[in-house]
């Protein structure tokens, strides 16, 4: 597995984790932004 793919997987994972934490704290707007960033990063995993 190339290093670039690993870095994108880590980026998506961090975005999903941060979005979940923000959602639990009640920051819906910020968690939505992080989900969108994570989705954009996930496009690079194809």
C-alpha cells in the first residue's frame, strides 16, 4: 500500500473522529464541515 493512500485514510479517519466528537458536543455546523472535508478526502481513495 503506497504512503499516499495511507495518508488519505488517516486524514479521513481524523475528520470522521473529529466530526463525531463535535456532534456529541453540540456543534452541528462544524461537524458538517468536517464531514464534507472527510468526504472530499475520501474521493482520493478510489
